[in-house]
C-alpha cells in the first residue's frame, strides 16, 4: 500500500496537494497500523509469561516500553495522521478561502508533530528499547541464540537509525514501517511440560517523508 501512495510530504498544504486519490488507501493503512499496535499487547504479555523466570524485572521494563509504544503510537502518531486525513476531507468540500486556510493551518500542526524529533522517540526508540531488553533476557534463557541476536540487532539498529544521519529528518526512509522482529521461540521446557511459543514482533506503519 505504501508503494501505491508513495511517501507523504511535510507541511499541511503539501499534504493536501498530495492526498487527492489516496485518502482511501491511507485510511486502510491507518486501520491496519492501529490493529497491529493492538497486537503488541498480547505478544508482549506472552513473552513476559515465558521469560519472566529468567529476569522478571527486565521483562517488566521491556513490557513497559512496548506498552508505552502502543499508547504513544495510537494517541500521537496515528491520531495525527487521522487528523490530517479528516482535515483534508473538510478542505476538499470547503467553499471559501478562509475555511481552506484554517484547515491548512491545522494540518500544518499535525504534520509538524509527525516530523518532530519527539515523534522519533515515540515511534521508534520506545519499541526498539523493548525489543532490545527482550533480546538480553533471551540470551539467558533456553532459546536458540539466533533468536536473541535477532532481537538485539533489531533493537540496536532501530535506536541507531533513529538518531543517525539517515533519520535526522526522519521521514526520509521507511524505518518505522520496515523495522520488524520475528521471534520463533520453540520447545521451551518449563516444569514438567514443553511450551511451544511463537511470538511475532512487527512495526508496519508509518511511512517516512522524503522532505
């Protein structure tokens, strides 16, 4: 879907010039991204139940980071995308320049938030930190080392990309949509039984502006 609509621009007026013919796809992207955020809750809880015996405190902290990411992504990131889309719909049916100007001004605020350094922390650093902590706990557990290294690599890469030159203007590349971790936790013996766990960590979302 992102390939179909292309990277969104920066600024309210630029958004409104970009959106004609793309609003339906963007609402679909928004809906799928919100649904994906909700999926992090049971995944984080399942990982906590499995890994708490190795380091309960670190897993609580990891769960807090994931939970914080979900709250901030829903309350800030996707709420501002929804605001831009709604403002554009109102702009498209406005009949006078004064109303159009007010909608552009409001969209400028939403776009500025989506392109702010704080949004990097909300959308990338919080989740990457949680994944990194999970990887540290997995290193002490009974899982395959490749699972731990995958989690560690994903967490470190996300944090480095968030603050490195490629993301200084952080809408330039699709990190928030491409950052993903798929953890397959297999054959974990606990007490007298074997627990088969599959946890899928994925961040689909948020295309990053080229501007």
